[in-house]
C-alpha cells in the first residue's frame, strides 16, 4: 500500500529510553518485592522491544507471556474497536501480573485488556506503559508506571510502527509527512524520506 513520504524527527533518544527503563524496573522491583513470580504480559506487537529491555532489568522471578490486541491495523488512528488476536498461553488466576504496553493513546485498547485480564482473577494487576498521550484519552485509565508523557504526535521506533515500518529504530521519533518535490527543493536529504 503506497504511503505519503515522511521523515522521522527524534523525540526521545535511545540513551534516555535506557535510563528510564532502568528507573522503571527499580520501581517495579520494589512494588512487587516478595512475589513468588511476576507474570509480565507484553501487548504485541509494539511493546516487544520495551518488554525485552524491562524484564532484563527486573530483579524478580518473572514469566513472560504475550497478548495481541488491535485497534489500529495499518491506520494512524484508533478504530476504538478492540480485537484480541492472540491470547495468553498461561493462567493468571491468583498471580501477580504486570501488563506492559507501548503507548496509551485513547485508552480503549488498554481498558479492554485490563478488564479482560481482571476477569481472570489475578492476585494483583498493574500496568507499565512506555509512552502516554493524555491529551488523546477518551476513557478513564492510566498506567501505574509511565516512561514518558508525550504530546499528540504520531510516533515510531523502539518497537512502535507505522504500517509495520520503523519498529527497529533505537529511539522514539515523530513522523512528519513531507511533500517530496517541495522537500527536495528546500534541500531536504532524500535519504531521510522513506518511500511508500
């Protein structure tokens, strides 16, 4: 599917992300001290890089599981219709659970997932989100821990994609659409524009 050309402006550096992940892991380790095992549930696909870095910093016994929910598809805005594409493999009843989300936007996906998981009877359920866009919130939900609060910008990198692209960036970047002829006339570097 063709896309309008765009560039990615760095918003949060890889170094800042790494430092914040370490700080979050310390807080989570303290909050779950004494647990026999923390079930860390990553929401696919956007959280996979974040969850990998976060669990390596946790000083706790952990089990990792994944759930895939979608309200975006290849679009830039939420459809508000949440579908579960992949459910957990393990049971969470009576267990300590940490849901790891890449970004809380409208809140519909996170609200749906939290309600679904709470219905399964965990002992405790908390949420850690890498990014939060509070200006976009349409439902009353907040993560227990948040890495960074960001403005209402479409972002990619560190596992977060735009139509399955840019997940591999080590930083968080803001997508800025360009007009290819105007950008070239203004001297923009053509290598920065990603073809559609």
